[in-house]
């Protein structure tokens, strides 16, 4: 249930997702190398994502989220008043 989960980020850009992933990795005390190992991504890939040398994509997003115990939830934007 969504109300029992902590929201780490809200936004509509890949940078928002990238920043939330980095924040959670650091919160867990994981190095980028350990995150690579957990996610199954190539060595150095996590660093490239966080530095902006690689973009998150349809393969890397689920790998990164799964490695950190996160999931993506899509909701409608709030309507302007």
C-alpha cells in the first residue's frame, strides 16, 4: 500500500529518478561497486549513471531499483489550482 511507503522523490525527469537512486544507495552505505554487484550491471556502470556519462534506460532502471529495494510508482500530476 502506497501510504505505508516512504516517498524518496517526486518529479517527472530521469534526473529526479537518478538522484533518488543515488540518495538511497548512500543511505544504505553501499559503494558504487557494491551497487553494481547487486544490480548485475557492468563494473563501473553505476558510476557512469551517477556522473551523467550514461543515461538510465529501460534495462538499467529496474536493475538499479531492484538492487536498492525500490520500486517505481506512476501517479497523475497534481492539477494546478
